[in-house]
C-alpha cells in the first residue's frame, strides 16, 4: 500500500513540473523582450558598405632655446694655444701723430750759388696724418752745412743755415688700389723762416758775392718752401721717405736765395 502511494506521488510531481515548464514557454512566446528589425533585399540589389578609415599624423616640433649670458665685472681671457702669424709690413700703414729723422744732400742756387757749393743737411719732422684724410700738417726743422766756394773762402767761416717750415701735407693715394699699396706719394708746401751765419750772397744787380752787412752773427730771413716725396711703409708704424724741397727766401738788395735739400729718412707713427 505504501509502495502504491509513493508511485502516485512521484507521478503527480512529474505532472506539475511539466505543466510549469509549458507555462513558462508560453509566457516567453507571447511577451518578446526586444524587437529586431528585419530588412529585406530585393533580388539583384547591390549592397554598398561604407568603411571609415581614420589616419592619425604625428608632427615632431623641435624648439631651440638661446640663452644670453651677461658678464659683469672684470673679464679674464686665457689662451691655451698661441698662433704666431707674420703679417706683411705694408698692411699696417702709418696714421696719426708721427716723428721723423733724416739726412741727405744740400744744394744752394740763385743768390747762394755764387758763394756756396753743395754740402750736407739734417732734418727732423713732427706732424699729423689723420686716418681717412689725405690732408695733414707738418712742422719741419733742418740744419744745412754748405761749403764755401773757393773765391769767397776768405770772407768768413763755413756757412750754416737753419731752416724751419710749417707745411700742409697732401698724401696722394695713387698706389692704394694697385699691386704695391705699400708705396705712397705726397706733396708739401708752406711758409719758411730761416737763420743763416756766414752766408755768401750775390748782390743784385752787380752779382758781387759778399756776406750781408759783413756781419758774421746769425741773421734771419723769411720765405716759402714747396716739394714732395715718396714713402714706403715697412710695418710696425714705420715709414721710409725720400723727399726733395725747394726753400726760397729774399733779402732786399740781394738776389733771391734758393736751397734744395734732398733727404732720406724714417717716420715713426
């Protein structure tokens, strides 16, 4: 009896389980959770798909930054390596204040030609040649010792002449753009004041050679001078020069005296 009752219980449980499963399936069919659209395509229709391609480009930018360093106070410069370069002398031409010395020959003529013969002379220059300007100024002093001519030798001692001139100096840059820029030309001219001792002079018009006023002391005269020269720059602010000038003066009752010193010397700038 008990076995029969157990079989009926199992059958009843199975029947209830099947009924509950059927009810659940019915509920799922009647209440769908999401609607899915369906697209129908006509026969022969071409379906086009558009794909989007995204390209990413990366640019690299390099930024350079410059810093400025300002130093204040004393600056110390050190050289680890010393290079010695030989520069041609003519690359450093002289300009500015200069002093010069020279010596050469002295030639008297005119009123001095009858009583003197050529001798020697010394010269000193002090001047300024401004940089960038062809015009300068120069003060020149010279001492000349001509010898007396034989006919007038007994008139006195050997003559001495001291010449001082204040001149304008014009440098002529004719060779600056040539293959020889170390060469130069210049012209000088200005007033002259001179002193003479035992100078023999020719009277005018008789041409008699005498010492003026028979005075063996120093006598002064006024005149002018003009001339020119050539230069050679040898570097280190040194300059060789060769110069020729005519120094003329006049004295009442006498023929004008002419002097021509030819001087070779050196200027230091």
